[in-house]
């Protein structure tokens, strides 16, 4: 038995848009023995109504969306340009404080400033400057103990009067912990406690009501990034150092060296110049790289033979010697080279493997195309 009562549903798209239309659609009750189950028609489920609403809003407001988007980008870009006018003395003093810091840079801030402070701490840590984020609220309940002599404090607050920072400021002052402040107000409590002050541009927030942290947080992030990079350069931080802090993910893969991926020792397919073709085929087949290195008595690379060489000389191949078909001008790479360089060279030469040699052309390893792909170097 099926009933078709009228079901009046208020559909509210979101809190900002009041319900404008009373939707009336039939619903069904399906009877299964003594149990009843409500089954709403598909067109009353949210997807179709939501999609229609979004489509209509998109058609009506597309230009407004684009205009608003571009306005925000332009406002924040203009504010960032003003950051470069910051006091050069503040830049020098801040960099010197960070460089001479024997402990850690303690970054702190409340709300959106806290999120930016956390990111600055992560950037400093990953570029050679030990740093840590301390939440102002948690600091007042025991985490002040995480700040020790030798540390410096980097505090962010747009107004400079954030109440949650008060205990941190007092603690730092009593223990003579140097402080760097990022704030908009030079006369604020935060600025008065700090040894170095970065003043944010006096520009309104980019949002329509000029209240949501947008321009101020972007400028704070730029200052933090600039400080981290300036110190990074002064420390002589190199790609190898960066790899030590980023062993995982795409960044780590891009900084892997050939030495970290290459095969060596008993894995290497090696032949003497006087080897027979039968020996070459057995060696290449057992090692499975599609290539064998021909070395002299001092283990210096002389030539290579590949499976392509075997195919090109397949007729009467067993009657030939290895020296008759090898390539005496093999391309090679050093252990210190990046794996990405090895991959690029293999792609350019259209080969699947490269011999790895030392300073005197001695064979030290072999890297295969698949080694790079497994490590996600590509």
C-alpha cells in the first residue's frame, strides 16, 4: 500500500541566505508487512536543490566573485610591498639575535597570529634554526617552563595588546629573554617589551568588514619568511642540509643523491675485457640490469655492453668476443650527483642505467631508471 501525502519542506541553503521558497513535493510510504519506511523522492534530496541554487548563484554573482577576489589580492599585495620599507636596523638586530641564539626561537601568538607563528617556527626549524611554537594560553598553565635562558621570543599580535600574551611578556622580561615583536602599534605593550620591533603596514584588513585577519597575517608571514631566509643564507645552509630535515615526500626525493640509490658490491654486473660472449650473457641475465660494465685490472670503467648491443649483434653472437660489440665511450655519473640529474641524463640518452664512477673513473656503483622511479624522483 502506497500513500502520497504532501510534504512541505523548508529548505535552507545556508545561514546567510534566508529560505525563499516553500517546496512542496509528494513523498511515499512503502509498506513492508507491519513495518513502514519513509522514502523521499530523489528530487527532494539535497543534491539537486543544492546544485540548482549554486548554479543560479554562480550566474548572478560570478562578476562579484571575481571582483572581490581580485580586490583582496591587490590589497594584500600592496601591503606586502610596504613590508620592504621596514626599518633596516630592525632587520639587522633581529637576524643577529637569531644567529647568536644558543637555544631555540620560541614563536607565539593568539588566534590567526598563532597560526602564522606556528608556520614561522616550522620554516625556521626546517632551514637550520631550532624553533618551537608555544601557545599563549597554555603558557600560562605550565608551558612557560618550555622557555629557557638562551632562547629568544618571537611574538605576533596585530594590536600588540593581546591579553593572553601578558604572562609571556612578564616571564621573558624577568629572565632577560630577548624578544622580537611583529605588531602594528609601536606604542603597544608588546612593542614596549621587545628589543626588536617589526611594524606592520598601517593598512586595513582586506575583508569586506575590515576585521578578519587577512592583510596583517599575510604581512606577518612575509616578515617571518624573510627573517628565516636571511638567517638561512648567513648560516650557509645548503641543499644537503635541507635534505637532512626533509627525508620524506617530494622535497626529499628531489634532493636524493645517486650514492643513496645506487647498487654496489656483489650486485654489480662486471666483466673483464677478455670475457667471452657466453660469460657476458650469463652475467647480464643474472644481475638483471640490462647492462654490464667492462673494467680493467684497476677496476676502472673501460666500456659497457647492453642488451641492445646483444640484439644488434644477435647473428653469430656466440662467435664474437665482448670487446667486439662494447661501447668504449660510456656515459657515467658520480655518486655525489643528484638522482634527478641521473634520471635526466638517462632520459636524454634513452638508456635504462648508468655506471657510477669515482674521481679516477673506478667503478663504484650502478643506478637504474627504476631506482629513480621507485624513489619518486620523477
